C-alpha cells in the first residue's frame, strides 16, 4: 500500500522533528497530542527552523507556508482514523505505548500501518496488543530528525515483508537512509552508543572530569561531540530508560546502568532540559 497520509502521535522533541521532516517531504500530516500547548510550541519550533533554512539559502520562502499548511494539529486520537501510517512518538515507556497502540488499532483503517519511534523497546511486544501484528513496525528516528539521515527500521516477529518494504520506501521519500534492524533491545546504534555513554559516566563516578572524558573522545576517537555532553543533550532519563531496556532485555551485567546515572535522574538533573547535568547549561560551568 502506498503511504499518502500520515498521523504522528506526540509533540515532544522527536514528534516535532518527525512532523517537520514528513511535512517537508510533501505528506499531509495529522499531528496529535493531548496537550494543545505542546502542539503550539511544536508549531513555533518548526516555523523557526524553517525560517532559519530560508535565511541560510537552503529553501525558498514559499517552502515555509507550503510545509505548515500540510500540518493539522489535534488533541484527539480519533483524528488519525483515515491515514495510511501512524508514527507514535510518545515517551519511552512500554505501557504508555501499548495503551496508545490498543486505541489506535480500534480507530485506524484495517490496512493502515502502525509504527513506533522507539529506541530500544520490543516491536513484537507492541504488536501483540493489536489485531494487525503484520502491520506493526519500528521506525527509530534520530535527533535532530530534520538533520539526521538515518532511520532504523525494525520489523517485529510477525511483521510482513510488505510492511517493511513500505516503510523503507517511505523513509527514502522523506530523505532518510533506512537500515534494517533486528528486534532486539537497542537495535544497532543505541546498543553500541548508550553503553559507551554509560561507561563514560562510570569514569566520572571514579573521579575523571567530564570535560576530560569528552576531550579524549573528541580528539582520540574523532567524535564530533563528547559522550557526556551528548548525554546532557539527549536527556539522562532517556539514557537511563534505554540502559534499563538493554539490561532487562539481555539480562547481562554489562548493560547495568551506572549508579551515578541513576542518582542524577533521581535528583532531577537531567541535562540540557533542566539546565544541569554533567554541565551547567545556564552558566556554562561544569557541575561535576
């Protein structure tokens, strides 16, 4: 089935980026979130980012209005009824995602695809709460979505080849390189990246300064951003949830979340979004 209309559930950072990318590619988008304020914030963010693209000469002025006209916001899931693809982009919590998948399964057309933007959770488990497991798939986008060219596409145990091919084609049409991943915790990128960040946090717990860890990886491994600055940027609670998913999924001690990461999340020092993490983002001074 050719995908012509898309619904995106969730107006956080990822939902906003996915909405922008899909709308810019020419698809009509129904953007749904329970918070009208969050949707308004997302619309402003998209418009500001498009304005910057015009200022830098990446697109013409009409591209802004063309894109914005394709986005219709709403606070009710029922508005996703007639789309061909729903991409869920709510917080990384299995029970929340399952609840939304059950509801969407009752609402959307029988031949529509259900995709989850998850970084670690089981697609097969999500599919199990629906009557269409063959049409459920994972689509893991990377932040910031409009700039990052990778899309991990994750079939569940019962996902059909047609669903995979349809989502791979969709990814290509919105400018992403679609990579096939197996339905195991972390998929490809996060299974490699998040444990590395977790190990960097162990180094800090052992007394190494965050800027030294980051400098070492930037200079010695040619990384564009140090792992601890990246941790602050992603959000420490998101990293913890991913590590916990890896640990629960593989039952291997090498995926145990660093105790310092757990304590920082408990303290509410989540990184850039709270102003403090491994760095003080308000004063630009180091915290730890």
